[in-house]
């Protein structure tokens, strides 16, 4: 073992000893540490500054209670977090997630990943993430509003357009952002650069809603074209049917790919004639129904309970857009056996470590989340620019910037992988490119 590898493993052992009960966070750190050794070999001064140990420790973690009153007049209480992970490149930036599984491990893994994703965009934003174990499913609009207001009563002390700028994530869409911003404004006055993902009527950006999904497809297109392939005519499976999944499907259709399946947390639908994206939008965005409703309207489609990645069917491109660890080694084996040649991650860490290694060994083109799904945060940063300029850009301007950003990210990670002798390993390319920037930004600012 080289001295540098020993240093990496020693830091990992410390992280494990500090937070042994945080499996998702440890998984994200492990995956990252597996790939960044060549950067430390090239720049040993980063070891002298102990950048690795500093980079895995969040700058600040805030945990607070969120008491709220349900429609029956009963008082409930949830737990919320904001992890301000790293501000070397700019103010903390990252979404809020409302889901019953939310805990400190999940928010820390998301904040860690966000730091590097934001670095890849080339924009001046640091990494943060937050959320609550509140479950928005089945709650009335009034309950959602009261919960969001209570959460913001506390969160507003720690955020602001130059400090920390939250946005949406799982369970936090336009409705929740509206209630959160409304309360923020009541307490602090109009400062619409303090939250992104806002409605167009009060400072939102055209193209933000679509950005993560469209960005994922722009990234996938760049990766495929570089390998002499195209989306046109290919069969695609997208998991999830939320914000990222819907706009991924819409853009795939525009590129003449055929999306044959999508899912939610209970099951999935297969429609070999091509998923009707407008119908999914109506069911999920407007009516907030389960995905199984689709087959009542399109009887030629089929519904199956379980995980879409375990289904045996021939297709070519897999775009996981639901949640972490939805693809494990068994589902990865099924995906490979189904004939898939490209996987790009819309969700954060949807493929576990074993799955990622299997894809690489099988020669599958693999776009890791921190690169492939950076379009959402990139357009959030554009929303911040428009807010400070007091301007609204056209959708053409925003989409053009998004496309350029995703193509740049792809080019960047491909070139860095090549430079360090691991051509085609976009996981390593993304980690090394992102790490180098954050690490030097930290070094240049001293030990603070
Ligand atoms: P949404 O809440 O809009 O949609 C989430 C989708 O994933 C739903 O279909 C949901 O099903 C499904 N899902 C959630 N949890 C699980 C689970 N445990 N098992 C199976 N399916 C599940 O969230 P987004 O589309 O915004 O986010 C999806 C992913 O993309 C997340 O990993 C998020 O971190 C990531 N992401 C999002 C960005 C954004 O801009 N929104 C930016 C970058 C990354 P159900 O309705 O049944 O819960």
C-alpha cells in the first residue's frame, strides 16, 4: 500500500469511527475515496493541508424540531436538518427533502455529493442539503402549509442569498417552495434569491422545473454521441415519476427515444408503445395519484408491484430517477442481461457500490449522479443570477445555458479521466475533477 493510499484509508477509518451509524454517508465517502488517489499523488500539498479529513466534515449541522397542527387539531412534531457542508466555492446550495426516511446520514450523504456536483457546474456555489422526516403523502394543502411555515420559522435564521440557498428535492416541489418562501418573506422581507425553485410569478426561472431531467438527457446525449451512439430509436426505462423522471421522459421523447417504463415507490408500469408523459404529468403533478392509475386509462399498459430494475425486458438505456440505492448488485445484473449499454443517474446515488463496479466491468457507459443530474442546481444558480439582476431570462437563454453546462460537465469529466489514465471511467473523472477544485479553493483560503 502506498503512503497516499494509507493516508486515504486512515481518514476513512476515522470517518467510520465517528459516524458508524451513518451507512449512506459512509457509502458516499467510500465511493469518493476509491477514486481520488491520483489527485493526491499529483498534488501532495493537499495532504499537508489535511484536505481530505476536512472535506468530509460538514462545516455546520443544524437539527431542529418542527411542531405543527394537523387537520384534526392534533399537534404533531417532526425532525428537520440543514447540513451546511462546504462553502469553499460559494454559499451553501442544495435542496430540502421531505420523506419519512430522512435522517442525518441521508442529509449528510446528499450534502457531501452536492458539494462536488456544484463544483462541476463551474458556478460559484458551495454544498448543502436539508430536509425533514415529514411525509407529505396524504396530507392536505393546509397541513403542508402549516408544516412548511413552522419549518421556516427556524430555518430562516440560517439561510439567505449569500449564506445558504435551499431548493426542492424529493417531496418538495413548487407547492412546498411557495409556502416556504411565503413564510421566509413574512419574516425577512422580499429577498427572493434566498430560495430557488420558485414559481414564475414571484421570481422563479423559466426552465427550472424541467432542468434536472432535461439536463440528464443533455448529459446522456453527449456521452452517447462521444461513443458514436444516439438516443434516437433506443428503448429507455426511467425510474420514478416525480420531477426529475417526468422531464427526463419528456426530453427523451423529444430526442426520439422510446420510454417504455416508469415507476413510483409501490410499483411500475410498462407501456411498450411509449409512456404517455402528459398522462403521467396529470396523474402525478395535478392529481397526486399512484402510478398504477395509468393502466386504468391506458389498458394496453401493464402494472407490476416492485422494483422496475428487476424486470426482464430488452431495452438500451437506464435512467434511475427515484432515490438512493434503487439499483443493487441483483438489479444491476438484470439491467446488464437486458442489453442496456448506457446508465445515467438522475437520482442521487441510485446505484450502490457493487452495482457501479458491475456496470464498469460490463463496459456500460455510466454517467454518475454528481455529473449527470447537475442541471437542476445549475439552473437554480441561474435563478439566483436573475433574482439579483431583477431580470427574467427567456426559456431559450436558460435552456441554452443548461445544455452548454451539461456538455461542459461531460467534457470535463471525460478529459480528467483520460488525463489520469482511467479513460471512460466517468465516476473517477467526476470525483477527481470536482475534488481538485474544492480542495484548492480550501487550500487558497487557509485553515478556516
Ligand atoms: P419527487 O418527489 O418529485 O419524485 C420522487 C420519485 O421517486 C417519486 O416517483 C417517488 O415515488 C419515487 N421514490 C421516492 N422514494 C422512493 C423509494 N424509497 N423507493 C422507490 N421510489 C421512491 O423527487 P425528485 O424527482 O425531485 O427527486 C428524485 C431524485 O432526484 C432524488 O434522488 C433527488 O435527490 C434527485 N435530484 C433531484 C433534483 C431536483 O431538481 N428535483 C436535482 C438533483 C437530483 P412515490 O411518489 O411513490 O414516493
